[in-house]
């Protein structure tokens, strides 16, 4: 078999059971649970790799259309989940070919970026992805934390994630590189996680929504103590942040752990009055820049950033991206000219570009690793324009 004998397609309804069996075996879960997952995600987002001649299903993936915040702006992003390659087809380049075909299709539909959590880094690097951020678990023992009750706020329970709550999330999320601008699939995973029952609590002040938390209270393996599994939380004022922490601490009569996910600079963890917090790495996420000019133009930059650079890109897995780009910065935006020049030279490959774009890896670190060529002054400028707090997510998808 050669790569040319494969094609990416939307699976016909008649083959959904076959697909669920393939994915169920790859991930070690029951096919019926896979079917439930795909039904919630939307069958129109499924893709399979078929072999010409016998139409054998050799691989599959799930597309998750959404967006991701970089530099305070929402950049359309094709999320990828459920990547599976049939065991007898592995080692033949099926996975990398499937990913690149999906990336080209996503670019044609207007997605300049793609993001995923890798089961194996090597495969996705072959398709041009690189580590571009991290997700951390933040754990607190509420029995060791005292947070004063916040006067003047009103706590209430609401159903699901109403539009006002989603708008508040977007306002808070755009401050952190890597946070998702969630689509329906990811919002459903927040409020209806598998095997958990959640409650959503809002925090208002003088009738204005200032924060919320979505959580599940879960019995421990031996009954008690319990734990509080926070699925999402956000606040846009200090008092709302403190009120959320106070609400979480109120579970201490039964719970010995409150857990949420985020980054090492998480505002809720920073407001804890004592050191009883553990922050640990869960996983890295990876990003692939699939439309260079569109991705740079969509991203935000510091408002005072002026000047620019000439990007020379060697994209080995999508060579159509290779070439020179002139990047001019003004008023927090980039103007990109394919084939143009604009200042100092920056040379990299598709993986170096992904790590630089997200702000995950400073330019001088990429240069030291041999992934980027630029002089020290240009590296310093790139770090000022692109680097920042570690890009992170609260979501798994």
C-alpha cells in the first residue's frame, strides 16, 4: 500500500457501527459508548481514511470546529479528537497522511489553525504540530483554607450554560493565550460531562453577572471524604473570584479535595490565602499553523508593537506553505504579505512556527534548540510581541 491509495471521506451512515467498533478497540472502550460520543459531537464531523479498491476503513478522526484565543483575539481553530488507526495498518504512514489531508480540508474551509491533545507526540510532529501550551490540575484541600464571605454578592443556581454566562466566559478567556472560544461540543462537555452530574452557580453584584462556577460533587472510592470536580469557573471582578473560592470552601464538611484545571498563573489559585495548593501538569496540547498569513493576521499583538519581520518558512509536511512572508505590526494587528519582506529575517519550520505563534516557547529558546534562525535583537522583539504567560486551557476535548 502506498499513501496515494488512501482518501479522506465522511463515513456513510451504513458504516457507523463499523467505525464505532474500530474506535472502541483503539481506545479500549465499548462501541456503544463511542456511538453516544459521536452522536453528541455530530456525525457530520466524523472523517475516515478509506483505501481505494476495497474501501477498507484504515483510520478515523473527529473534527471539532471552534476557535482559540491568542493575543486577546479569537482565531478559528479546527480541534481534532478521537484519532484512530486500525492496528494492522500502523507503521505505514496512515496517521500522518490522514492528518495532513484533514488539515488541507480545514484550511479550505477557513481554519488557519488546528489544535489537539496528542496520544503520541511523534505522529503529530510528522504532520507539523508542535507543543504549544499545557493544561494543569489545580488541587486544594478546602479544610485547610479560610476565605471570608464576600458581602454584597448574590449566589444563584442556573440550568446549564445560558448565553450571559457564555459571554462572561469569553470576556475572561480572551485574556489567556490558548483558552478555547468554545463551540457547542465543548460547552456540552462542560455542563454534561460523562458520568458526572453538574450544578452551575452564578455570582452577581447589583444585578450584574460577575462570575460563575460549574461543578460536580463526587463521592470518594470508599464513600467519604468526597471531592469537588470543578468543570469550569470564571470571574471578571476580584469580589466574584473571592465569592467563588468561598463557595468551593463551603464543601469542606465532606470534601477533602477541590480540583479545577487551568494554568500556573490561575487567578483563583493566586488568591488562596495559604500555600495548600498543588499545581501539576496534566498534558501538553499541540498547535498546527495551517494558513500562515491568515493565522498571523487573526492573532492579536501588543497595542504598542510596531515594526515587523520577514518570515522564511520551510513547511515540510505542507510544502505549499513554504516561502517568505513580510509581517508588519501596527495597533495590535499584523498585516502579512506573501512573498514580501519587512525587516529582520526569521527562519523556522512549521513546528517552530507553532511554538512561537502560541507564545509557548520564547524565540531565543527555539534558536538555542536549532528550530529558529534570528539574531538576538530580533529574538528579543519576537519575545516581546508573542511571549507571555504559559498558554493553557481549561478544556479537554
